[in-house]
């Protein structure tokens, strides 16, 4: 039996001189593309405020990211690749980079659904060497440092908005086997962060006490496309139309249930490890009124809090976009002989097993449920052609969207078991007797290549010898 493990790999990037940058405002981005970035900043109690800000990213970076997306589309490693890069760490500070990165990863696995699904992740730490220690505008504007990834505070004139040169971050991260998500950490203790949702990238301060939670919150944005659930940064009362993210809505509990909208099928649910119970709590997406969130105080509202079940369901969807429930096994479409076996290795969350179902000619074999290896000889097959199908599904009760489960959390492989053909049974009556010998001799005498048992395109002694050997062996 084979087991796949998550791992942490290490690569080192040495960089040349990079231009330092000061505070960036939208007005400075005259000839650059602007992208939306989540900036979320906590108070001493972990309560968040912030919003969505426009920061510059030039067209060359966008083209680079599109090329990276195309290059990674064919990756078949079956893990969600989380790459951690650092900025402002000199060659002598790589030990600090590893301490900072490990702290974030270890904290990530303290929160569900990441705790149970940590085996689905492959974490790669990429050492990025900067010429100077620290990052721009730390602790105050006007302090510039020569660093590899151009990280800076006061991005778009927001003190805690910690931006990065996205193209350089991806160039550094490209040393990893694959890239699905990037967390970029600054060599700083100054609180800050940003979530580049459209670029699958988040930033955080490496040594700030809240750094890990900031990174995890930003991962909620960049991986899960989740909205902020706090109530500051926008209009007091939201008056627009329905919101796109799954975890905010203009509909209250009764309206969601009546209209079958958003998280209506989660109402009242409570599960250990999450922010409970699920309802419709007014306030979210930066407004105090006119918007509802699924739970009272989840990670998308305040640092140090668990995610709620609506958050978790969406995060699982995004994890399963990258990871198949079938980790390894007999290749799909394989033709199996009667003496062969079919085997499968499902992914292995920590808190439950995936369900393995085997179907023979479309009928569930209850005796094989959960088996990872099936011997064809044990199936009691007749001589006809048969189809063997295996279905692996994650039946975790943290998901109630069954269409999502079917699309992303279920995978099948189909195998063909050919019929048995007894070549010596020339007349096809299922019995080897004198009539088959007579039929063979008739074909042979007539020069009919149906008697070419050796398959060499000619009729000779070898065909007679092979026919007699097959006849003597009998039919299965």
C-alpha cells in the first residue's frame, strides 16, 4: 500500500540589486494596471477593519502571471502548493526567515479545515536573499531598503497595507515545484498585510505577534475568495445588490431560507472547531447594516478566531480544485486481465476516511466498500466483457452543497475486463470436440487466415502446432 505525504521543501534564490520604492499612491500608477487588494488591520483585541484598495501592478506582471497559470495548469502533483517567500532577509538572516515561515505554517494547521486537510498541502519555503535587512517604510515613510521583492508599508498611503512586487514574488516562488498560493513575509515586526485575491498571494509581517493570523485571514481571501465579515471601512448601510462572495448576503435568515439563497441550508448548524452557530448576523463586507454574515465572529471578522462552516465549505471547494480525491492507483481506462488487480489510494484527511465504492457493471458491490485493492479473479465473473468502476468521495459533513461535492470532491476511474475468447473453439459452441478440429482443418486447407494461429500471416506447421496446443489446454 502506498501513502503520499505532505512535505516542506527548501530552495534558495540569490538576487541582484533591486530598486527601492517609497509609499505608492493610486496617483503614482498612471501607466500601470490596478488590482484590488484586501487590507485588513486588527486592534489590540484582534478586531479587524480595513477594506479593498487599488494598488498598481504593471501589464508585464499580469502577462507573467497569466503565463504562470498556463504553465501550472498541467501540473499533476495532486497537492495544493503553498509557497512561502521572504523579503528583506539577508544571507545571514535565513535562520530567522525559517523561524518566521514555520510559525505561520504551524499556526495555519491549528485552524479547520486546514488542520484536518494538512496532508493535502505541500509547503515550500524559498530562501530569497536581499542586500539589506528590512523593508521599505518601516517603521515610517521615507526609509528605503534594497530588497529583492520590493515589499513596503504605506502602500497606497495606507500605513499597514503591506504590498509587494507581485511579478518578483512569482519569479522567486517559481523555484518551487509548483505554485498554487504564495505567502510573502517581510523581515519586520511591524503589523501589516494584504491579500491579492486575484493573484493567489497574501502578505504578512514575519515577526509580528499577529503575523500568523494575518496570513491565515489573507489566505481566506486569496484561496477561498471570501469576503471580510467585519463592519468598518465602507458605508454604514449597504444599499446595493446581492454580493458575490459566499459568506455575505443582503438577505436575512428568513429570506435566505424562503428563497434558497446563499447559506440557507446551514442555518442553525453547529460543529466543533468552527465559529457557531450559523445564522444571519447583521454587519459585514465593511457595512454595519444591510449586509449579513454567517456567524458571530469568525476568522474573516477577527484575528485568532475559527472559520465558520460556510467559510470552510468554500475553502474545501478551492482545495479540491487542486487536489483529486484519488491520489494514486491503477490508471483510468486500463484493460484488466482475469489474473490482474485494480488498486486505488485515496487522499487521507486526518479526521476521517474518504469513501471508496466499487461498481461491477454499474451495480455497487457492497462487499468491496472501503477496499483499496480488488482482485479480478475474486469477482466471480463469467466469460463476457465487464466494467469495473471505482468512485472515491469525500463525504465530510462540513459540506452541504452536494453539487459541489459531486463536482470537486468525487472522482472515479473506469476499467474494462475483456471477454474470454477460446480461440480453439472454432465453431463457437463453447465445447472443444472433433467438430472444432474438422473446422480448423477446413480453414487451413482453404488457405483461410482464420487458421493463422501464429499470427505471422502465413499458414504452416506452426499454426497446426499452436492450434493443437490450444485445443489440448482446453477453454477456461
